[in-house]
C-alpha cells in the first residue's frame, strides 16, 4: 500500500479533516513555480523600479483585478487560497556563488521560511491546486504581488553597507537607488521629514555603490539585510503573506491533531527522512493545531523558538524593526540589523492582523449573507482604514488592543508549542530538541512577544480631524474623494520628483473605480502619458523613467489650455454618448517647474480660452502646484486663495496634503448629458438617474448643479432616495458649497424610506447666467448603533456596508454663457458694420 493510500485510510479512521493542496504525493516542491520563474530571470522584473511600489493600494488594485477577471468568479475563500497557491512562495534566496545562465536561475526556496509554508500548503490550507493563468496579470503585477506575499531575507552583500547601514536607526527612510544594470542614473533624495518612518541619511557620493549593484561573494552578516514579503500601510509595515494566510485558513478553518499533521509532513517530506518519529507513538496531550494560528502567530513563535532557542535561549530576538528605501515609493524594506531568524516587527504585525482577520472572516461573511458577498479586497480595505471592518472596533490602527481582548498568552503558548513539534521535523536537521525543550523555548518566545507588544508605537486611530454634531453626538466625517484628476506636469523635473508627486496624489486620493480617475499629461506638448484611468497600476506601468526621459521637457500654458481643453470637451461628449447623469468633478492640476514661464504674448489667449472653458466645461477647475511663488500663476485660477499651492521638493507628501484636502472639497457634478460641451442643443432630461455609495458611519458626499443645466428650467427637480433602509441627512444651499456644516444658509432634512426633493423652478430669476448661483447639496448617513441588515452587493460598492443612494433628475436643460457671449459678439459685429457703413456713406 502506498503512502498516500495509507494516509487517506488513517484520516478516515480518525475522522480528522485534512485536505491536500498538492496532487503530488510529495506535496509542495522546493523549487520556484514555473509561473513565477520569470520574476527571477528577467532583469527588468528583478529591478523593482519597474514594479508597482509595495503599498497596500497597489496590492488592493492587483486583487481587484483578479476578482474582476472576465469569465472567472472566485469567492473570498477560493480567491485567498488560490492567491496563496499561485503567488506566495516563502524562503526564496539567491545563491551568490552561482551565476545566472540560459539554463540556470540562481534562486530557490532554501530559506527556513519555506518549510513552515510547505506544512501550511500540504496539510492546513486546502486549495484546489489551481493557479491563475498567465494572462490574469501583467508580468510586473504578478511579480509585485509575489514579492508582497513571499517572506525571505536577502543577506547578500550589496556594496552600499558602509555608507548606508550605519545610518539606519529605527524607522529610516532610505535613499532611492537604481541598480546599475537598469540603465538609470542615481535618483535625488527626498530629504523630507516624515514622522512615521524617516530619518535622513548622509548623501551618497558619486563613487558609492548603489542598491542593486551586487558584489561577488557570499553571506557576510550584513548590518542591514533586505526583508521581502513586506507591504507598506499607514499603520506600520506588515508581512502580507501572514495576513492572507490567516484569512485563507479562517475561511476553511480546521483543527488537526499534532500526530496527524506529523504524518502528513512525513508523507510529503522533501528529504524522505527515515529516522524515528517518537511523537507519533506517545500520548498526545497537546491541543489540536488550529490552521489559523499555524498560518499566523503560533507559526511565527514556533519558528523563532526552534531556530533561535537552541542558540540563544533567553537571548532569542522577538522584535526587530527597519525602514523603507522611500516612504513615498516604498519598494525595499531593510532591517536595521542582521539577526538571523529573528521575529521582526513586520512578522508581529502581519501575524496579529492575520490572526484577527482569520478568526473573524467567516463570521463577517455570514453576517452579510454568506460566501461570495464579501470580497477579499473589501476585507483588507476596511481593516487597513479608519472605518474598520463593518464597524470601528476591528481595524489595524488598534490591532494591539483588539489582540489583547481576543487572545491570551496561554493560547499562544499552547498553539505555538503544538505546532513547533511538527515544524521541527520539517526544518533541515541541525539539532534534536526534546518536547521539554520545545516547551521551554516557546515559553520564552511568548513572554518576549507579550513584553515587546507593549513597546510597539504604531500609528493610532485618528478617524478624521473634522467632526460635525448630529443629535448631540460627535461623529467623525469621512469625505470620500470624487474627482477625475488631470495632472499636467513639467518634465523638466527629475523623474523621481515627478513620479513622487503623481504617486502621492494617486495614493492619497485612493484612485480606483470607487473614487475617480487620474491622467498624466506632458506640460510642454500636452502628450497624454497616462490616459485617464481608475487603476493605480496603470500609473506605474506608463509613467516610467523610460517614457519620461524620451518626452519633451518644458512648459507651454497656452498649449495646455488649448489641448487639455479639447480633452475636457471630449469627456463631456463621452458623457453624452453614455448618458451619464452625474459623477466625479474634473480638476486640472498643473505642476510647472521652477523655470516655467508664461509668455506675455500668450496671456490674452490663455485668459480667453480659460473663460470659454469655464462656460462650456462648467464643472472643471484649474489648479496649480508650483515650486515657486504662489502669485506667479494666481491670475489663471478662479480662486487664488484656494487653488494655488506651493510644492516643496524636499517635502512632497506635505506639499500634496492640502491639494488632496482641497480636491475632496470639490463637489461631484449633476449634469444634463445631452448638452455635451456646446450647450446649443440637447433635450430636457426626464427620469434620468445615477447611483452613489456612501460610508455608513460619518460618510458624506457633496454635489453641485451648475446653472448651465437649469438656467432655462421651470418645473425641474432632483429626487434623492436611499435603498438601504438607513436614515439620510440631506442639506441644500445656493451659497454654501459644503452644506451641512451648520451654515445658516443650509436647509436640511432627514429621510429614511421617503424621498428628498430639490425643486428647480425659474431658479435664476432675472439674473444673468454668469451671476446665477449653483445648487449645492450634501448627503450623509445618520449614525446608528444598529445595522439595517441590508448589504450592498453591487460591484460598484467599495465596502459591503455602503449605503446606496439614487439621485434622479427631471427637467434639467442646457444653457451656456459662451453662447450668450457669441450672440453679444455677433450683435457688436453687426453694430460695428452698420456704423462703418453709416460713417462712410
């Protein structure tokens, strides 16, 4: 009888439930899967500058792409395990003594992290064995998610240690370096002060080695090794593979006896060990091993207990921090010292997050209606935000508090000790540890972990700084971005400064199909470098150093307003074709360099063109982010006090923050799409609607109806209804652009099952179009301690508890000041001709 048959019968007799993730009887193999081998053979994929940064937003965009693969439907349970099977492979290390060749890839899963991952995939996290097709993701996206999920430590000598490592303390911001073989020069440093994780390094000289310039030789005990599998979040760097492993295990939770798991490990052993397994034949008094714990915290504790316990005993290292190469474009995470097999801060955060999410995932899924109703991207998006998962009790910014309320040191000890008895048999043989030793080492590790948790100083919850009063209670306000942003940038900037500006805008606006689009346009010739996209991955795929260096440098404001104006008009014509009733506003953010000037001969044309666009593309606003004096471009914006910002290249994130705040204040638009951009035709709208989605706690959205769409209207209306059973607070004003802020000009009312109606009847009176005020209204959700039980399953819902709101319009018309100007100009021309004829007759 073969070993696979033996195991199958044994499991049937014991009633234990173990599902193999590999059809091969030897289980997971110690080789890089074929679908990932290009990540280690293609030099452009090895060079992380060509990959999306290791941020949560990048990861979410990749997961959403997998969730929306045409013709493929995977619920959260299936997707999480299939991502683990397709893209995660822990312990991959480079062999520094082997050169790459046509037939040789000098990388393989030789690190200690691989053996724990093998146990998980062979016996604790059931998968179908399927992987995603090669067309599911671009190569850069596939390698990026692989690097985000796959734990390892790269300790090869890089050549920059003497310059860099001595400067790394606590959370350090590293200088960005481009590998010599990438063809790029050295990048200037972002020397800003960034509270979460920056401390400046001394600048490198031109002769200093740069990151990626690997030297010949072996492992030299570096003082700052590179840690892989780390993702940047606002609440600390985390090992995302541990988080995803916890979720995948939690959605197929099982508890397995240590004896049975040892049998699985023995059957799938890579080395086919024949030595005695005494733990198979002794009475097992240990609790069963939870796959959630093994995939997260107990797995980490058991690993450090086994690998450091015999060597260091009470000096084993639990807690080791580090820093990113760049907090704006984080691509490399370095540990601040070399301590082999230590339990790092990223391990701790990732395993705690994975344990919390894995322990609750099934409950949350059931709460909103069972499998398939909550998406993996939604769960991660909620947890790593201020809002939390379905409420504010479970979120990353209070992970330690939540962890302490859910779990005890005894649970950690029991689970880690039980799992270490299996892990020891899978790790490469070095020493033999008796059960009493395992218990002692695990006890030390748990004590050190509990002690260290009290010293971790991750970012705490802020839940927004703006509050409003609602029925006597203070509720934080969450203003969801809603803007289509055109970033017109002078390519005279150094590439790293330009991409940092664009990246910060995209990251902080959380560009996605739930918020709005971003475009990048060359300020010299108005070439579109990044076409309007709601996927942040497209920004990094197209706004590359290669594309940047090939483009024209310089600044031509006359051409910008001419050519970008054509793009904006085409956008309105697309609204006509799609019959779009409303949505994000449009903002053109122009970023000139310090050398940019506006030719005096062009100014009259620029003012005239901007005036026409204001009339024909009424929901568009121009702004400037200028590295020089603010008044240099203040005459080209509608409100110079609000729409011109200063750019400090030494502090790009701080420079971008007020821009993002301002963009969140720009109201969404309600339009008559038949007007397009000419406004000289078009029909009156009838029963035309669009849907928006609002945060259930503190969420608010602002809207504007421009007078171009109601100047001729009599008997028009806007009707607002909720389909989620929650009470909405709706405020309207003709003066306050953000109604609901306790302004005396606001009119507010709450609705639950009824409809709020804004009546539009001769709203401009005898005023000219140019002096007629818009209609402004806001929609927010009234706080409650209970849920409606109605959850959003629409693909356009960012979160499953979003409140769906329908905005329906009737009677909107078309009018434009440009047409009035044209008629006035025609009249003046006619008068001029008549006078000329009169005086010359």
